[in-house]
């Protein structure tokens, strides 16, 4: 495996891919970013519940439209965890 500036070519490919992904995510509309956060919270909540902890993701509904979110739909904190 060759190196580029002291970095393996495989690592350079990984970092380039991460950069492309970050730019793609940065260009998403705000509502799609919120949808992604809610989906991550739901995934984390399922894991926490399986461990016997209480977790409540944001309570927004996803209607599939990019402008469907209202600020009042979200709880004050993104996820609530009780031990």
C-alpha cells in the first residue's frame, strides 16, 4: 500500500469520502437535516430502551415535505434519558 504525504492511500480515500459526505449533508435543506436528527434519536432511543433506560426523541411528525417542521413541534432538549 502506497503513501500520500505520509498517509496510506486507503486512509486518503476514507477521508476524501468523509469530506464528500459532509459537503452533501451541508447542502441539505434544514427540514431534511432535522429529519436526519430525529431518525438518529429514534435509533438511539431504541438502544437505550433495550438497556432499560427511558429515552424520548423529539416529537415532530414527518410528513415528507421539506417545509413541514415547526419550531413548536420540538421539545426543549433533543433526547431525554432517565437512569
